[in-house]
C-alpha cells in the first residue's frame, strides 16, 4: 500500500508537470524564466461561465490571441456555472498576483464579494457577455452583445415568417441568465406589437419552457412543447445548443417540416445548421469581437486611457444566404476549426 | 524481519486511520516546489528599499514620482518611499495612488509645468503599466522597483487561508456525511439542502425582518430557522429509511430533487441579495486573523470527533454500520440512531448553506450544485468505507484537504480545467482502491 501511494503521488506530479508543459508556460524554468521576466507584461485571469459551451471557448481563444499579441499571458479557468467555484478562482487569481481579472459572472449578484476582494487587492475586474448587477465592488468595463436588440431582431424574423398565417410559438428560455431575459423581452416586444395591429394572423406564444441553454434540456423542453401543442408553428430558442436540441426533438417526432426554429448566437454549430436548413436564422453574436474588445479595454486601462463602463456589440440576422457565402463554413474552414 | 516490522507499522492504529495525512503532506511539499515563483514585495520596508535604490542611482537631488495602486499594502509602500526620500533630501514630485489614468494625469501636470522626472518609484504591477512609454521624456526605463525573492505561491499565507476557507463548507457538511456513510447509508440531498437553507434564510430576512435593515437578533433567528428546515428534511429522510426500509440512495435522491425544486420555486430562480451586513460576519469575518468558517469547521470537527469516539452514540453508529442486525439484537436503538444521523447530516448541510450565503452575500437556489459528490469524495478519500462500519472523523477532514490542495495546486500551476477533472476522478478511484486493499489486508 505504501508503494502504491508512492506510485500515485509520482504519477500525479508527472500529470501536473506535464499539463503545465502543454500550456507552454512556467515549466521550462531557468532560461525561459529570465526571458519571461523581461518580456511578459503580466497575466490576465479569465474565469469563464463554462467551457462546455463553445461560445465561451471562442471568447477565451480570442482573448488569448489578443493578449499574447501585446505581451500578456492569459490563464483560462472554468467555473462550470457554480458561483462559489468562481469566487474561489478569483481568490487564486489574487494569490497569483494577476494584472487583471475577466469574469462571466455565474450569478449577477453573489459574485460581488469576490469582485470587491479583487478591487481591494488592486486588481481591476472586467466582465464580458454576462453582466454583474450588484453594488459591492467595481467592474471597470463590461463588453457584451446588445441582447435586447438581438431579441428584437429574432422577433422581426418571426413576424416575417408568420405574417399572413399567424400560428403558435414556443420559447425555449434560460431564465437564470439576464442576457437571455433581455433576448426574450426584445422578442416579445416585437411579437406583441405585431399582434396589436394584426388582422387574424396573430402570433400566439403558447409555452415558455426552461431549456437550460443546453442541447439535452432543450431537447426535452421542445419535446414537451410539441406534445402539448401538436400544431406548433415555430420555436424561438435563446441559444444555439438549445435550438439544436429542439431540432432533434422535432426530428424524433417527424415534425421538422412543420415547425421552424429561430435560435440565437451564431456559433459554428448554429451556422452549419442554418446552412443545412435545420435552423431558419440566428441573430448572431460576435464572441471573437467580445473577446478581443475585452483585452483592448484592459490594455487601454493600463495605458492610462479612460475606458467606457459598457461596450455593447450589435447583433445581426444571419440566414442561409449568409451561410452560403460565409468563408468560415466552406469545407476547409470547418476542417481547420475542428 | 524487516517486512514483519513494516507490516507492524502499517497496522498501527494511527497509520491505519490517518495514513492519508502523509499523502496530504507530500502533496503540499510537491506543490510548494512546483509553484516557486519570483515574488514582488510591497509595503513599507520595500518602499524604503526603493528609496535607497533611487538615491544610489540618481543621487540626492533626484526628482521622483511615486506610482502605486490604492490598496493598503501599496499605500504603505508609497508612504515608505516618500518619508525615506524626504529624509535623504530628494524631491517627491507627486504621489499617485490609483490607476494608470491617474498616473497619466500626474505626469501631464508635471510635464506641463516644465518639471522633469528622474525616477519613478513603482512596484512590480505599476511598473508594468505601459503608460510611461507614451512620453519620450519619461519611459518605463525610469521605473525603480523593489528586488524580488523566490517563494512558492502555494505557501503564501493568503493562499493557505484561502484553501482552508474554500474547503470549510465542504468539510462541515462532510462531518454529517461521514456519520451517514459509517452507518452504511448515503445522503445525496446535502447539495440541495445547502440551496434550501440559503434561500429560506434569505427570504425570511428579506420579507420578515426588513432586509438590509434587519437587526442582529432576527438575523440569528432566521439563520437558525434555515438550519432547522434542513434538519427537518434530514429527519424526514431518516423517517422514510427507518419506517419503510426505503433504500437511503432513493430517499435522499428524491429529497435532493424536492429541495432543489422548492428552493427554485421559493426564490423564482433568482438570487436574493437583500441581506444586512451583520449577516456577513459568519462567512467573511475573522477572529485572530483566521476566517470564521475555518474556526467554525475546526470547532465542529473537535465536537464530532469526541461524539464519535467517546460517546455511546458514536459506538452505536459504528455498530449499525458493522452489522445492523447484530446491533439491533444487542439492544442498539437502530431506528432512533439512524434518525439522528440523517437529521445531523441535514442540519450541517443547512449550516453550510448559511455560511455560503454569508460568504457570497446573497441567497441563491443555484448554490450547492454537485456538493453531494464533492462531500462524498472527501469522505471516501479520507478513508471511510462506503460499506459502512469504518471511518474516522478527522480522516474526512484530511480527505477534504487532499482534494482542496490538489485543486488549488493545479489551479496555481494553470492546469487545463478539463485535465483537472481527469486527475480528480483518478484520485477518487485510487482512494476506493486503497479502501478495498485495506479491507483485504485486514481480513488476511
């Protein structure tokens, strides 16, 4: 047993050292360390909401690219939607002495004490995509999508789709996220405006279900919606994973031609689905721009320039016609991404 | 002879029960070595050192700009530089305590009035700001910083306290889980009970006691009520298990779903931040420099250790796990003891919820996600057998710390989050393997 535990510890130390290596930092000590001391301007710590949704991976990759271009390192950790994990990660960033912290707050309120703690240690905090809503601690700048306008775009696409016929619509929601609440609010505003002036082609919202923003839960929610309302005409899903889950649900009951899906995000998987006609259209977000802009604001902040409190990147509608000419989607492009 | 000696050593009670403490120490040593890094001091002594550097390099007539951030350590550093420089006869042009844009404004003012800057007294962070390079007549080459020294990130006091503080909640809940597992049961509902007590307490304070203005008395009552609700949920678990012989796995799985659903329902899925500052004392206050959750954790462990090793109740818990039928026939009140064990487990989960709410300053139905697995992992790594009848309370504390140290060490080493999960899974697997081997050893 003693031998076994020794072997285990040895294996663990290799695993840790090895993983450090693969990130290409810190481990080749000595020579590189001396160089690093001159070269690296500091480290930026990023705690993502979750890395199981590719959207945040794109933000992370673009932040890393932009940061390294300007001589900063980026550490990426994933809070997996747990606010305590995220608070612990912020604590570790402070111990490491990072230059700046970027968060996708797991909760718009409860992350406050962690932000205040970073402030107290003199580390500026930035958020992107998801916004911090509390009043404890200070966020220098938030970079996100114009979710409310994006929701309005989705609403306009829905009105265009169903004008003249009307029909029943289900919303696959993720109410915990403020960003998704804004999307649905914008969507409903346009749909309600249509209904007040419509003549017999009313769009009826028959169900608003929680799809968790994920494929499996979106599948279940859509399946329930179609069971309860067999004559459903369309679905609005607040992101691509739950939209694709809804599509699988429709295919499983052979209703994919009857029910049209409008989703949100414009992730690669979503764009492919739009090209293949599985989703009608997306108001797309630009996670690459969100990531790069976040790092730009950090650099500006260190450069002594004034940084705006909030930067919102507008969303655009993306149809099959856009997908057909999207260079990201031609065969080689996909191979490269995958 | 020597192998005989080794067998004897392994079989001494201390090594058998607390052998994992050596694993913990080796892990701590390993991460100390792996996280050695150049540390950059700040504070008054570092400030005096920088003042000496400036005088020796730029002479006694040096005109110096001090740039620090607005934090306690940085202000002490700036103070140290300023008094030391004045004492040595140099000129302090300005003392900036803030952000890069504050530094920019100060430099603008100095240059506009025709002043010159010979040196910038900065620390490691402010010296890296690119703002100085905007001015050809300044440049970051003029920054003078304190000399650095090598020390592991892992062994910084702030990190060690941080690790203990992060673990405290899991470790508290793990006390109850250890008792449950020693009886041969399991409690999957603890994570949801964390959320339930958090939400219930926050709602009681918000709606019944005036929210932010609530007095300390009613806050304590609300917190106790939150713990009691969870204790009742635990008692209900115990009742279903003892009265109807429903397997603990199923009963607590149902409770996990019901409690989670209830907390989402009560809070409409949102967090509840309307809490008075007096409530934050439990989770964020300190006594003698040590965060309260750590002290609370140690207190609970000492009490639990005494209960489990020195009282009749503790003996009964082990007896039930060893062989419930034998225990019943020799007069152990099995049902009553099981009821108590599940009630205690629920109450401790509720207490964990209170501490977490206090730490994160809001009640939230999303709290406690997957905690049951974290806690069970701590118990198993700590050497408690899932088959029941064996295990030590302090073993669980060590188990919780082993997991926390591995997580912390990997984070400090920038190990990829996906790889971290693989490592943690492997650790759990090995812990169960140890348990099985130990069991076989002792049978032989």
